[in-house]
């Protein structure tokens, strides 16, 4: 006990400096914990993640499987058995997986069903890295390992002495085929499983190449009957290849896949793995991660915070997923989930823009403009192939969430200097979204995918809002999000020289005002005749709002915070209303859902009042203090959320991670700033978490962020300088940051209420006084 107490004492200054210096030479990728957020379930999310073995923005991920085939919760930290390691493309448990298949090593009698072949395992005999997963399968006395490339991977299974050592390939249900070629030591085939968003001809073609001969080969049919035939095709088929092994014998398997053809799958294998050893593939994947993570190098004595930072950064660099592949003659093509054809160019998928427009794509625009350009080129292709922009693609259009958020991330990219894509074509697509709801794509059952385009756009364009009483759910949230999208449209229109359009959409960006109820002080649903929807309960989740209540969505005026301040009665009343979010008990009405959804529970249990950081609509709210002359309150709350709601362990997130968005909040906020308003190139300042951060900006320029006197207690900014010049405003400029230099914060234990409170200190706002 005395020892434990002594170890918890603060390190002397010299020791802290030594620890900081040691951190500068460490391998950043080995600070990442892919298990962060995996201790989740349907009723409560601490991330709803899985350990993705992948390279940055890889086409295929690999993950161990503890859940049943078809479950969105494929891997959960509290499980005890693993049935295999699967190729996965799952962006979220709520979207589920597609094009998955699974490999498992078995000894003794052949067992092919998941529940029968599954083995007990322990986290104490599990290694989870971005570039490698390794686990001991206790029931089979086998160690399984996998290392990735973008479209391929290598497995290594270490067996005991056995006359009955097997590798099982489960090609999953919904249509699959396997063929064993003993002479080439190969298994080829396809899988068709999906959760929607695919045309009829959708296939994922795979090839497995083994490094030793098979002693026995078998396939099974859709009734789980084993046969000696070398081919099986049906609803759910698979293959088993067997070996005789000595203790320590290793069986290597090289695997690749393609959405285009079996020949392309083999080409992907030859190009990305070829004759490389397992160790060489592992080293290459590790180097890819280290290269990207090293773009942001943190120096700080708190290793837990560094681990959380790099674990979050890893999540940000996984999605969106590329669907394009490179042909034998070097041409970039993709299988289109929109028209079922092989088309030219880039295509990216597995992203919910409702989540990621807020911080993930602004991060790409700031740090990865070349990558962002490719994503934009992919959006052009999506529009040309489907007639619409995606809002939630996995892999094609899916009927999930609301908004017109593709417009926001497109405009944000262009206004932040991203080029190399057809901005006029994407502007055309954005205007189509804002003009009509006719001709939208339909799902397999013939129903309109109303998440594409703007549901209720005709009402919105006529009335300035989507009415509550016309059968369109979550109407107030739609109105607020369309207004933000209109702001983005107006900014892009102005940049492209379309003056009349710019003025039109700027007017529409003020439509948020139509939902502000001065009596209650909150945003509220409105009927077609202009009357307020009644009864009104600001604590009711859903109904007029999306995965939140009025207290959460009333802050969704990112384009005009000053206008919202004015509506709420000025700075002091606005600050009091912000404060009330944290002091109001976490009461709620879940009657719209008929159950307490996990987002509600996550708000309720963290003792932060009505602040629901586990979901996206309110994540920017803390930074709004910067607009109202109280930036020290933003500093306090940002640091509190960073320290209280995030960690690098299995319960590391306060709710769904969502394709990098919740991670992006952490990454930006830990750096000391956050992109609240899209398409203006500004970041609101919070409270930097680390002593020092060195960033390599696009083009190689260096940006250094220093927080002097930083500590758990010193969360308040005393002063800021940028390149030696005093910085008295509460925002940072994107162009200035990309030019590099030194940004220095001086921190202290008490607020400096003079800093950042001048007349022109607030970030951009549509209703800001002239000259601000």
C-alpha cells in the first residue's frame, strides 16, 4: 500500500523532462490501443468500436469475431470466445457489415459452425495493434496472427503437434462460393453478404494462398454438410483445409479480395503481398501508421493522454474507406454500388456525413488536403453514377440519419483551399439537393431513400422550415441542418462567382430563426400554419429532433452564433443558458422511441447535466462561450470533457465513435482549437491539453503548439502569442496555421477574463457587427 502511494506522487521536474524527451523518440503507433471503445453493447456504448487491423484508409479491415455472424457487435471486450478473424467493412454496428468472410484455426475434430469452432481466449494472451492482431486460441492450442495491406493481408497460425490441424474458411450467408485448388494451394470464391446499399450483382471476390500442401480438403454446403468436393456454392458455404503439424509448425495464408473480379483479387494479392514475408508485411503496415501518426508529434509527461490521443487519431484515419482498385495497366477504377458497373476513378464509402462533417472532414482539409481532394473526386463520381450525393454510404446509399451534410463538407473543403475536383459539378449536386426531392434513389423494396437529398425540401423552401404536422419526422432538426447547409451553399456560390445564389442561400441560412420560441427560449417544432407544435417538452428526445432534445439542438446554429446570442437576449443570458445545460439534471422523456436509447443513457450517467457529448449535435456547444465573451468557460469545460469522458481503454469513449467524429473532437480539442463554423477557415480556441505538439502541415511546413505552465489545474489561458505576436482573439486562421510557426499558450489556474473578450475577439458569425 505504501509502495502504491509513493508511485502516485508527482515526478520531479528533472524526471518529467527526461520522460518528455524519451517520448520524442518513441514509436507512436505502439501507443495506439485499437481496443479503445470495444466494451460496448446495444444498450450502452463506450465507442461501439472493434479492433480494426488495417492500414490508413484501407479498403479491407480485419478483426477478431466474438459475436454471431450478422451481428453488428462482431467483437465486444467482455466476450470470452473467438470464432475466427474476419475481413470486415463495417463502419458502425448500426450499419452492420458487408462482404465479410472469416478464417479460423481448429485442431481435433473438424468443427465448422461458429459456436462449435469458437475458442476461449484471454486479453492477457491477446496483442492488438493497428498493424497486427494476435491471439491464443486456448481450445485449439493455436496462436493466430494477421497483418494487413489495403486490399490484402497475411495470416500466420502456429499449431501444436497434431494429425488434425485445420483452417476453416467461413464464407458467410446471403450467397457464397468456395473452390479449393490443391495444386496451387489456393481457395478462391466470393461472398455477397451485405446490409443494404448494393445492386444485384454485388460480389466480394477473394483468393487465399497457403504456404504448404493440404493433407485433406473439404467444403461444406448451406446445410453445414461436409463433402469431399472441391467446390461449393449456395446460401452459406465454406471450406476446410487440413494439415499434419509438429509442435510450433506455422501455416501462412496470404489473402486478398476485390469488388471487381477474381482476377483483380489475385492482382491485388500479387501487388500488395507477392513474395513478402509475414514480417515484411507487418513492418510495412507499421511504417504506414508511423508515417501518418508522426504528422502530429506530442511531447508530454502524461503517457495516458498520449495513448488516448494517438488511439483517437488512429480512428480518424480509418474512414472513409476506398472502394477503388488499380488495374494491371495502372488505371484506377471502382465497382460502383450505385449502378453495378466498373467505373473510372476514385470512390470512397462507409461514412455518415451527419457525424463527420463537423470535425473529421475539417481535419482532412487542414492536414490532408490531397486526400480530401480524392474524396471530393469520389463524390463527383457518386453523383454521376447515382444522380445524388451520398449522406450515409455503406457501400451505396443507405436510409439513415437526416440533413444535407454533403453540402457542408464539400463547401468546407473548397473554401479551405482543397482543389483538384470538379467544384462546379458538386455545386450542381448541392443545388439539386436544395431544390427538389423528386427522383431520389429507392431501396430494394422500392421505397424512397429519404436520407438522400432533403426530405421535406418543398415545405422548407416555401415556409422556411419543415413543418411538424406533415408526417415528416425530426422536422426541427432537419430545418436547422438545412439552414447550416444553405450557409455552406452560399459560401461556395460566392467563391464560384454565383452572386445571386450566394445571396439566396445566405437568406435561407437564417431560417433557424423561424424555430426559435422566445417564450421558452428554445428551438421548437412548428406546424404548417405557423403555430407551435404542442405540447412542448424540451427534454423530449426525438420527435422534432434527431437523437437529442431541444436543449441539444438549440445550439445548432454554427453559421450565426451571434444571431443566436441576440435571439437569446445577449451575451449574459446566452452564457447563463449555456451554463444551464451543465446544471440541469439529466431528466429525459424517451416516449418517442418507446425505450431509453443508448444515447440517452450515456447522457444520464456521466453527471454532466443535459450535456450529451456521446452524440454529435451538441459536441460543438462548449466552444460557443467564445462568441459570448466568456472564453474561460469554454476552456474549463473542454478540459473537463477531455479528461473525464475519454481514455485509451475499452470504455474509452462517451458514446458511439462514429467514423472518427468523436475521436476528431478529442484530437482537435487536445490541440487547443475546434472547427465550429464550416466553410470559413476558422477554429474556436479551447484549452490545449499537451505541453508541446509538433505538426507537419501540408507542404512540409512545421507548426509548433506550446502550452507553458500546463497542468491538470492550469486549464485557463493567460495569454496567447502566434509567431511572437500577441493573439487576442478566440479563433485561429486555417491559412496561418498551414503556413506554420509557433503558437504559444501561457496557462494558469485561474481565468484571465481579459483575454479573448475584446469587442472583435469572437470568431466569424453571419450577424457579427461590420468589420468583425
